[in-house]
C-alpha cells in the first residue's frame, strides 16, 4: 500500500481509537456503578461463542444479560432469550467489530436496573482480528478457540491472543476426530501472554462449563 | 458510533477503495497478459483454505503458484512449498485483509515467467468480513465455509457470501458428528446470490476435490 494511504489510515485510526477509549472508560464506570461485571467474548465465526453463552445462561439465569454483536440477523439474541437471559442484538450492518459507543447505545436501551443482575456478557462480531483493538469497557477479555480451527491459530492472530485474560478452548468433544494438540495451543498462547488463564470446554456437551462459570463468578462475588 | 467518526470513515474508505480498484485492474491485466488464471480464497480462520490448497497442489503441481496472506508467520507458505508448489507469504503485520497493491508487490518478486504456470491461487487472511470489499484482480472469488462453523453463517456474513462465484463447503468428513444442514446453507447462499456454484468437499480425505479441481481447470483450458 502506498505511503500516502498508510499515513491517512494511521491518522484516522488514532482518532477513532481515542474516541473509543473515552466511551470504554465511561462504560466501565457506568457498569461499576451498577455493580455489573462485564465480559467481552471474541473468536472466529463459528467457534461457539453463542453456545458457550447458552450454557452460561443455564448457570447464571436472570443474573446475566447479553449483548450480541453481528453484522446481520437477530439469530443469536433469539437463542439467548430462549435460554432464559435478557439479550440485546447489535446489528453492525457491515462493521467488523463492536466499539464502545455501540455498547453504550445498547446499554441505554436495556433493562440494567434489576437488583438480581450481576453479569453482562458481550459477544463480539465473529472475527479474530479487528475486535482486538477495541476496548468495550469490559472487566475480562475472553478469547475462544475451537478445536476444528486448528492448533496453529494462536501465533497467526497475535493481536487477539496477546491481549486476552482468558483462553477458552471449545469443542473438546471433537478432539478424537481431529489433529489438535491442546498442549501446543496453550504453550503458544503463554509464549505471547504468560499470565493467560486457560479452560478447556465443550459448550455442546457441558464438559468443563461449570468450572468456567465458577471461575467467572469468583471474580466478582 | 458518532456521526463525525462515520463521516471520516466513509471518506477514507472511499479513497482507499478507489486506489485498490486501480491496482486490481492492473493485476488483472498483468495476469491475463501472462495467461495465468487467478483465484481469491476467503474464509474464517481454520476453515481449511491451506488444506484445500495442499490438495490442489497434488492435482496441479508446478502448474499452480500460491500467495499466502497471514497477519503473522510463514507457516502456510511452508506447507504449500512442501506440497510441491511455488509459494509467496505476505505477512500483513496486523492488516485484516489482503489488498491489490500487496498482491502486486508479491507478484513482482515471484517467478511467474514459467511456460508451465497457468494458475495463481491467493489465500486471503482468515476473516469473513474485511477481505470481501477488496478486489485483488482475481478471475474467481471462492468462499469456503467449514461444517464445524455452523449452517447459520451465510446470512450473518452477507458481504462475502453475496459476492462469491463459488461456495466450497469443507470438512464434510465431520458431518456425522455435527448438526449442519447442507441444504439450508446452500439455500441461504442462493437467496443472496442466485448464481453461486457449490462444491462439497473434504480437503483432508480428498472427497470431492478432483471434481472441484476439474471445475477450476475447465474455466481456462
């Protein structure tokens, strides 16, 4: 790409990111004020974010609310509502990630005043790259990697895996059918991010999900 | 996102896209001049683009060259070279898609003068969103969707699936272990894109790959 375009891109990116950081700080303060702990879930399309959240809905019930980010369709919000949680769908209409202003706008329209509510989970747009640059005001950033994607993905997408607090390896039920080296994936993630916590789960079968939910709850209770 | 930021984004995007279209036109002319037919493969991370290309390498041998796009690592180019084809790795260093100028720059450094060479396959960065807006100068745009990603992905990522010439559904060997409705995926793709051609394959087992390679070859021979 020619220098001129690169320069323009850097200027505009810096400006957008600074504004995002201000909205993220406001979100973090607002959520702290309400006593709500917040997660930002990031993964490829189809790694199982919504299935993980459905499983979490069975554990947390109405103590959890969910913001769903998708380019298009209300499908994921409908799944979460069926699982028993309040859900708000953001359709980005083309944007490849959520930003803090979109999350603020969603929160303005949700019912966040309940005394029971203690957890807000934000499911980002399915994308291993662009969401990693946008703080949404979350307390915990969670990266999901699913077994069928392959154990080589961590070092190929370092902008995400170097900035997460927790790595969740999902679809462990498919391990017998695939060549995926769990130890390699964890080792490569720790090479980028020594303090990352790791959970191995199958949201479909429920394997490992109670331990993961216990961990989430222990962060704020 | 506030109006001011949206306006800035539109201006800069238009400018970048116009420049990209010029480079893409130049690439298309250059490749036509050399008698090389070109594919642009786009999918999520881990949908199997590189495994499809390894399988194609066994069919086309030195008649095919490959450009690999990744944020980081030379892993994919090394796999293609082992499979017997010339490969050039573009490490985008953070950019979430390839653009036509990066492809032009790669081609300038590759050996494209061979009389045997007839096919150039470009593996885009693993991302279902951002690459779809960038013409690279290809003749055929191919979208890969893998069975573990789920049959609901087409309508969630319409910017890609409405602009592809060919849909390849990969990892068909995992169909017995997953709830994936092939007919639903094809029907939803045709609702966006009535003329799309569809192939169902398993690049890992080889199922359907000869038919797909025959099809690619028939486009230019």
